[in-house]
């Protein structure tokens, strides 16, 4: 078996909560022991409600936030052990696309300056910049004439194309895309998703695709990981997960999505209550306070993530 491009083992991120000096230090477990692999050319979707830890997970994978535990191997090398300055060469292969490109594009810089920044940071000779920028800007569906313009002159969809162009400048192998289409109109969303799919084929890219939107994740992913309170509760290939979700949380998420198929007869499962605080998660199964299938054992014993016969991984006492 070939080594996965990205291999994440027991990744953890804890944020300390300041309390009075009389009380013991406590923590928010934003990412709580996530293990996952991403193969070359594969898209792994990460879904879950807002606050489930998926964006923190994406940032920890790129070490934009420093994880508090676990391993992340890129092509077999655990780069969490490297000093931060040694991350420079690894970052060339791993880039991020953000939710709102306007927040991450400096309004004072022209598009050519924005696209040149990663080239300068990685020591690409200046005489190659113009040609590389023109090549990438055309690949993302804009023109070389756009290089002289400024971010405010573009629509939301065009800005996201520029954000994608910036991520592509160094020809990375992996892109972590954090809600890349959720700030866009539905008609523009499909254009950007199609662009990401075309780029994947052209450059053999791998994506870690983070979204709260199940229909978007269904469109683009090969496999899907469902997160709840910092943990993966189900991991399966896309077709199995959407046809036959195993975990009650996945079932509830899917049943809340309106189907475009008039013959589809999915039973509606109401997800009641708020997401509990990750600073004080429920004991046993973290989902038990909202689960329609909760049993006594669920309140005290945490279910392990285990592999079922059809290859789905799920963390639930029902299996
Ligand atoms: Fe529900 Fe129990 Fe399964 Fe948790 S372990 S999802 S509470 S049935």
C-alpha cells in the first residue's frame, strides 16, 4: 500500500480557559483526537455544525494553529516535530483557501502583488513571476488584464478565484479549503466547485474540504468525515454515507437537508437542543444529550470509532 499524502493521527487542540487563580485550569477541547488520511488526488470532506471544531482542525493541519498533541505526516514526515521555521518548505506543498477571500486579500495591493507574495517568500526568481501569474490567472478563469486591478474591483466569485490562484501559485499538492463557497451565491458556488474539480484533475491536487453544507460536500468529496464536538463520529466514502448513514448524528444532519428527489422518503430526525460547550462536553458519548437512539450505556461509556463490515467507520454503541 502506498503512503498517504497526509496522515493525521490523534490530533488534538486544547485552548486554556482563564479562570480565577483559586480554580484549576480548564480547557476547551476544540480538536479531540482526530485521525484521518488523505490520499493523492482525493477529496476528503469534513462536515459538522458550526462550533464542532472543523475549522480549528484545518488550521492545525497546516500548523496555522499549533496543535497540542498528535502527529501530522506529509509524505511520511511528521512535521509537527519540526521547528516552526522549517515549516517554510512544507508550506509550499500545502496551502489554504479561506471562506471570505475579501478578508484575506489586502485591499491596498494589486492582484499581481498579491499573487507575487508566495513567489517572493519562496525565492522564485523575479523574472519568472509574470509568466507564472499569467498562467495561473487564466487557469482560474480570469485574464492577465485583471492582474493590474485591486480586490474591490471584483465580485465575490472572482475574488474567490483570486484566492484559489494565490493558493495555486506554488503548485501545492494539498489544499485545505475552509468553507470556500459558503459566502457566495448558489449559482456562483457551483462554478467555484467545478473549478476546484477541474484544478484537481489538472494538478492531481488533494483537498481537505471543510463545510457545514452537506450538499456542497456531497458534490465534491470522495470520502466524508462527520465531526461532533472535536471528534470524528463517522467516516465513509461519499456514496455509502449519503445512501446509508450509520451514526445517529449523521442521520439527523442528512434528514434536515431537503431532497431534490420527490420519491426520496427519508425519515425526518429532529436534532434537538444546542451543541454542548466543548469546555464541558457530556460524559460517555458526547452526542447522547441530543441523540434519538440514546441508551443507558451511552451516558457513561464513550464509544470507540470502529470499522463496520461495509468499511464505514463509526463511533456508536448501536454497532
Ligand atoms: Fe446515540 Fe448512543 Fe450512538 Fe451516542 S453511542 S450516537 S448516544 S446511540
